[in-house]
C-alpha cells in the first residue's frame, strides 16, 4: 500500500512543479499556502480515520470515508481554483454519502467512479477550458 502512495505523491509533485514553472509562479507563494491550508486538513482527517476504520474492522467502509473526505478537501481547496473544481468536490461528497448508504460490496465501484471517472471527466473539462 505504501508504494502506490509514494508513486502518487511523486507524480503530483512533479506535475505541480512543472505547471508552476510553466506559469512562472512559486509553489510557496501565498495562494499556494492558502490552497494547502484549505486542502490538507481534510486529507489528514482521512488518514487518521483510515487507521481508525482499519483498527475497528471497518475496512469495507473505507471507500465512503475516502470519497467523502477527499470531496471536502477538493471543495475547500477548490474555492481558490477555477469554478468547476468545487463542483468536483461536491460530486465526491455525494459519492461518499452514496457509498455509505449502499452495501459495502459496492465500495470498489464507487472508488472507480470517483477517483477514476470524475477525475478523467473533470481533467478534460479543466484542460479544455482552463489550460490544465
């Protein structure tokens, strides 16, 4: 589980660095710091709750937790981004709620729709309308 996490973090850091260089901005300017302050707390809560869910034997319910809190992170951070990003967050929140309401066996499907489908659709929208 650690290898995919490290790979995802590395890819994100490289992509953010390249975009910042292309736009000639610093990743350490005030807007980036405000984004991090809006985005990171929900992700940190997700990390803590992941450990709690695992310890409590609620592994099958992690997809709902992850989708919900990722949606909160995207909605919060997205207020400092282009207009469609908060909508993406709201859709992740809705998927998280739906994942909790649905039988646990559908967790992987909800993860695929959210982290796969929504990211692809909104990635195209953002790339097309906002330059990436």
